[in-house]
């Protein structure tokens, strides 16, 4: 009987040793990433690359305006990582203790541009032209929620034409909606990021915002305080700064900020 028990215990130990390391090597993990709408194309491609290299990690991305994402995070939406299109929304979360401050980093730069439908005949060539009577409707993100709209508003004020063009403004819920308005010809012009304009053949860029405005544009990234996947989230953020991710960001017109 003792021999039988001894054999059984030895057999179970061998099974445990053979299965244990394999079972513990990797644990399926889902990372919830809240990212600015302007990152939709670039980040979707980068996430696919990351998941190919890390098959046990699933990236679930929520794309929306940075202000909307901030509100969702404040209301407890499950989020591991936040990538904002402006410092303001990240600052707001940080002031409320909702991010892990030590993980916050500036990730990307972008530019604000003026676009018109590809078949436009208005001859617009500068932001100042938006004050012309021939321009009836201008699409721009809602400055309260959409960083691209905030930067657009700042550009118009810097040029001294905001009060004049304000009645013409059609406010979108995010920068991709603004792009869509211009693509469909529902407006005469739109204010978006250069990276959004680059994704469409239905619009053309006619001007860039003043350098003073574009110099302000930065996309910060951080891990949310409530995340239970901090190690995996940190590994993912490291990947965003990798050469592989840089190539994709640059393909879509972003500039990666070196660590």
C-alpha cells in the first residue's frame, strides 16, 4: 500500500512540475485603452502589432474625444491606460488623483490644419480667409471636450477673427466627426489635426495653424490609478515608444517624443 501511495505522490509531483511552469508562464490579460479619436488609425495598427508579439494580451480600445474619455474615467469606466490629445484632460485626472503620476509621459506631437473638401472652389489659403463672406460653415471640435477644437479656437483668437467667425462654427463631438463633415461637403472648411487630414482623399489641407499654437500640441499617456494590470500596462506603454511603433506613428504623421 505504501508503495502505491508513494508511486501516486511521485506521479502527481511529476505532473505538477510538468504543467506548473507552462500554466504560470502567461496569463491572458485584457488592457482597456482610452485614446483620443485622432489616434484611431495609428493606434489600431500598433495594437495589432503588439498583440501579434504578445498573444496573451488583448487590447480593447475606446476612441473618443479626450474630454469625453476624461468624463468616462471620472465616472469609473474600466480603463488601464489613457492617451489624451492634450495635457488639459490628463492634468484634470491627475489633480483628482485618478492616474499613476509616475507613469505619465509625453508621447506624441501633432499639428492643427485647415481643410476643405477636395473639390472646393472657394480658394481658401489661410485661416484668416475664414472671415470671408463666401465661407458660410466651418466645422471644428467642441472646445469644451475636443482638444483639436480648443487649439482651433486659440488659433482663431490669436489671428483676431474668432468673434467674426463664431456664428459660422459647427461644433463636432470629436475630430473624426469634423473630418466627416468636410468630406461630405456639409461645411466649407474644417479645423482638424494634420494626421486626420492625411487619412482622407476627400479633403485637402490649405493652411497650417500658427506655429505658436502647434508648438503647444502634445499627447500625454498614463496608467489609470484603478488599473489592476499595471505591469502589463507599463509594458504596453514601453512598446508605444519602440521603433516599431514609431514607424507607424510617423506613417500617420505623428512625431514620437523620445523618452
